[in-house]
C-alpha cells in the first residue's frame, strides 16, 4: 500500500442534546466553554473517540483507554515491549529513532495518524522518539453560545460497611441543553510519507468520523445524546492541495435560522464551492 498521495481536508457537524460533551476538570467538570460562552470539545477528546472507533473496526491502537483495552498490557511501555521488534530496540544499547518510529507506525494506526511521543527508560539509556502524524484535528466549537444546566445529585448508599448511613453526599451534574458544534481537520501528505499513512488509512478515518459516537455512551453522554449530522470531505488533486486548509474550512458556513435553535434543522448550512475542489458530503450514522 502506498502512502497518501493527495491532501485532504474535512469538517464535522455534530449536535449535543442534554449531555456533557467534554467536561473541564479545572471547572468542576462543567462542559467546556470559552470566555465568549461558546462550547468547546478539545482535540484530545475527539482523537480519543476516533481511536475508539478505529479499535471497534479491528485496528491496532497504541493509546488505548483502560476501560476499552483489548490486550493484557497495563501501560504504554508494556505495549511497546510487547512488540518483538520494539522490545529488541528498547533492550539494545544504541536506539535508532528512525527504526523505532518505523516499527511503531507500521504496527499502530493511531501512531501513524496522530503521531506519538515515546519516552521510555531502558538499559541503554532509554528512548525518546517523537513521531509527527499527518492527521490534525481542531478543537470543536459551538455555532452559538451554549446554555448549561446543572443539577445536584445525591448518593444514597454507604461506601464502607459497618457505618450508619449519614446525610446524602452531594454532587453536581452538568449538561448542555442543546448545541451544534463544528470541528475541522486535515491530512498532510508530507507527514503521511514519513509515517506510512495510506489512502486506505484515510478512508478508515473518514468512516470513524461518520460513526464517531457509536459505542460511546456514558452517564454524561447517554446513548443518542450526541450525533454526527454531516461530514464534509475535500480531496485535493495534488500533494500540496489546490487551496490552503484555512480557505477550504472557511468555505463551510453554518448559522442559526432562529433566535433559539433547538434542533439541527434550525440551522442553515452553506458550502461555497471552490474551483476544482468539491466536497463529498456524508450523513452521520
């Protein structure tokens, strides 16, 4: 399989209804907001969901979350040691960064997609290898300022045995009543050549975006509370692309048609066609 031979830009429109799309641990786990009141979902959270979807599709993932891991390893170091070639490199006294990166990119799709920093101790002085990935993801931002509802919750059972149940422990849950979010991304061909990211890998990323919230339920995000509505996928005709990513992303305009939008249909979506570059539009599933 050959590495990606043309630049790709993409955009994803998603909605949040009565859910916390990405809690801020520095703000009581309230949904993330910027200073202007617009909701945000971090690029790290989005990449986590893409990794989970790729894992569901049967792909090998290096950075697995503990509650979803499908191997016996309990750390990234153990997962790296579990690869025979990487294990030998880590044990050797002279570590070849290029060899280490080559093997890691060939083994795990998230490494050759998003990149990874490997910093492990070893008998030969350890390894410190940085891989730059071709797939970049922007922070998602809501089209309009979001309203956050908070509710107080209680715990009605004892955590420890042999104690009389005292006053209910108090806590808080927060949710976005409704918000339409957009995030953008791109895939760079020069970095794809270095990591071995292929056209087939790009197709897998596209399918992961279309199904981003499948198998992603939690108490903060009940099943069906987050939905991908549309994915816009621009495939350029050259490695460098006919247009800059900024111009491509700016060609998608999303605006509310009402003063208080409450559903996806309350928004108008317009795509300004660029000469020689047409967006493929995929509905979310």
